[in-house]
């Protein structure tokens, strides 16, 4: 933790010149976690953390939040979609029932989405699928729970998918360690060109 704002080039230059463990006057706090048991209280903080070494480059460690993918339904199956126009029985009118769970704070304030947003989305779905004889039946479940309202929920990311050596897009999030490291690959070679270019 630095005492003053510093550029990426200044920080990297210090790391190259002085190494990672040299105390510098411009540092307010420096920790390498070699003596984690000294600062960690298992009774208060839970079991002691373990150091895990990652093959990912440091410049890929970001904290970007991306929205989870949409729900997995029969309509997401490519074979069903491809067969839809070929089989007349698929063209009969259908009703798709779905539920929107809208979380509020305990006092029923601060909803995740407004009723206007829900109605707008429902109207867009109805319009988009009307030509395919598909209509939508909406149920809105209002839940008042402040604790749940302020959590991030990753839809469709089952815990068994994390760290199973397959990159599951619905689990590719910083909170899951990018699917337990399964989605940690070099994302874009252009990213390398930006490193140490003096622009944040």
C-alpha cells in the first residue's frame, strides 16, 4: 500500500530494482503473506488461507464483473432450434411460463429491478416470439430479504462446475476465481501491448 499515488511504471521499476521484499520509504504497508498465521485468527476469520500458485500472468488478474449468461432451457438446445421450422407440431401455439424473483430490502424498498423494467422485458419477449406462436406467462415473486438482496448470485453456476478442468462461461467470474482457474487463459494478445505503456 503506497503513501502516494504512483504510476504503474514507477511501481514496476521499484519491484525490478529493489525486489518484492525490500522495505521502501514510500510504502505504507507491505505484506508478502509468508507469516500469515501471525496475522490470521482462525476463530475470527475462519481456517487459515493456503497459498496457491497460479500460472496466470499478474496482468490478467482483474476484478471486472460480468453479468451471468441467461437461463438454460430447452430453447437453448441447438437441435430443438434447428428442428423448429421443419416440424409442424413445433409450430403449434405454446405458452412459456417463467418467474422473475425480484429481491428487495427488508423494508420492501430498493428492488433489484423495477416493475416497469419487468413489464418492459416481458413486452419485448412477447413481441420477439409472437411470430413463432410462442407466448409468455409471467409470474413475479417479490422477496424482501436485505441479506440476499446485497449478494451477487451467479445464475446456473453449480458449485460442482468450479474447478472441474472445463471452462464454464456461467462460472467465469472473479468471485469463483474464474471457474477455479479453468477459464484462466491468455485472453487477448493486444493486452500485452498495453502493459507498461504509461496509460491506465
